[in-house]
C-alpha cells in the first residue's frame, strides 16, 4: 500500500492493539505488507501497528519506507513509529479538509 492517509482510525476510543493504523488478523502467515509513503494520523496515544488474536507473527512481514506516523499529543507511550521504517517522520503532515477530501497542505 502506498500514498494513503489513515486519519483518526481510532476515533471511537477503543484502545485495543488491533485498532491500529496497520493491523494484522488471523493465524495464517502467508501475506506480506509493503507500506510506503503513507500517513497515519492519530489524536489518541494508541499503537500505529498492532495485531489481533494469533496474528503477532505477521508483524515480522511488514516493511516500508517514507511514512509519516503522527500523534498530535505529547509524550506518547504507545504511539511510537515502527522500527522497520528507518526513514519515517513524526512531523505534523499539516492535513486540511478540502470539501469532501482530506489532503496535505
């Protein structure tokens, strides 16, 4: 996946690791995820990457580059960018609502 904006995915306040910008599900381990140039934007201190029941092994099959992992709060405990993206940013992507679209400023 590339060039997407995932905005307030956790707005309902649920605080489970499976409620993440990138989540893996199920016990099968055949898929890989390539995650490049995406924006994950949250106002809550929740994980950017998570997993549901029996899906933790899939986390090792995620790779990516040049993503923005932005948390609008301060001193995150859970909203920490993943280690697999060495070129990620935590800077504000300056998103604006333009009619029915969300885009970068």
